């Protein structure tokens, strides 16, 4: 009996990449033996002709399923929509920019048939990315894995194959504020890794700005670790101990040498420093409270306008 394979591909203003993506992916999928497949294309509120191009694909080949979201909800929501709609025995997530090579997919399918429940694609060469992006990614993985209880495999993105049991487990997770890399790691299951070289984008430009990536990293830290907020408890304790020791020193100095005219520089620096610490700690506390606030609303992760 043929296996059912679903590809989930999020699209956001990828009009220029669609044609090249289809030409690259179809021969690969057709070449996998004993496999029937579908491609779930999630249009995440594109403002160009992406949706029109995808609808044309679905009309010419019914193996293409197009989900039109009502607006741009972000990639994490688009992936969630794709997971909800995918019906395959195995599900593969891949980006339309083809930086993750489709040629790796047959190896993933074979590893799955050999017993793996999750097959990760690991980037062993990211020379196509800028030096800044490579460095910040490395720092993020290192810091996240130090702070969080759930370790995220380094240099592993969304490109992966998951068995149906893994997809069903992910669909049970109720978070509205979703950090998918962390959720993928949290569910566990038997995992193998396949190395590949990350290619340049086939067409178009990246949709992630530095600000977006910073917010994405912050989402990862606050989703899977309470260490950032606990840190301020430790910092406050250390500050209090230093203040007590300094107070004892002032008392001792006054008793022995009297009370000289105090300077204002040290007082000014101390006020500025501790005020800044308090503001930062309130901001970090606000990040967690904001997550609680958004989760209590119980809004849907995405809104589906139409399926083609």
C-alpha cells in the first residue's frame, strides 16, 4: 500500500519563487516509490499575486491544496494551519525559497520508513547566510539551550519530516503564542538527523527583518524558560546584599572618622543603575504577563478564509 506524504509550504509574498519551487519539487516527489503526495500551500495574507498563482496550481493539479488565511498571522500560525490540514501518514515542512533542498526529501522518507518518527534537516554549511545572521543564530541556540529545559537542535530549522503520531501530538498543544521549534522539540519521539548544505534563496527576499528575528528569539526564551524572570530575583538579592554591606561601611566610617561632606556622583550613579535594573525587570515581568494575557483570550491561532 502506498504511503501518503503531505508537504506543508508557507507562502508570504513569494510570487517570484512559486514557479521555480514547483519545477524543483515535482520531480523529487514523483520519484519517491510507493508514495502518494499532496502539497498544502498556506497563503499567509500575501499582498502580491502569490494567492492567484497558488489557486492556478490547485486548479491544474488537485494534489495542491491551498489554504487562504484571512490576513498575515505569521509563519508559526501558517505552519499550524498546515499541520491541521495535512492528511498524510508523514508530513514534511519546507520553505518555498528552496534554501532547504528538495533533494533531501527522499532520504527523509527512507529514514522514516526505517523507523524514525522525526527526521531533522541540519544545516552544516550556512555560507549563503550573512556573517551576522550566522553569528546571531549561533548565539541564540547556545543561550536558549542554557536557559531552557527543552534543548533545540542547533542549525535545525523548520525543514523536517514528522510521522502522523508526531503531528497528532502537536495538534494537542493549545498555545496561542507559538514557538514551533520549541514545540517540535518538546513532543520528542524517535529522531534522526540528515545533514545538508543551505543554498541561497531561489528568488525573492527574506521576509524576516532584524526586529522580527529579535522578537522571534524573545518568544523562544519566554516560551520555554522562566530563567530570564528568575534572574532578576538573584540580581535583586545581590543588590540588597551590596547595599547592606555598604551601609555597614558607612556606619563604621562615620564612627571612626566622622561624617564628611558626601559626594553626589556616587549617589547619582547608584540611583541611575538601580532604577535601570528595576525598569528592565518590570519589562521582563511584562513579557510574561503579556503572554498570560494573550493566552487567556483563547483566540484562534489563525482564521481560514477559504480552502482551494
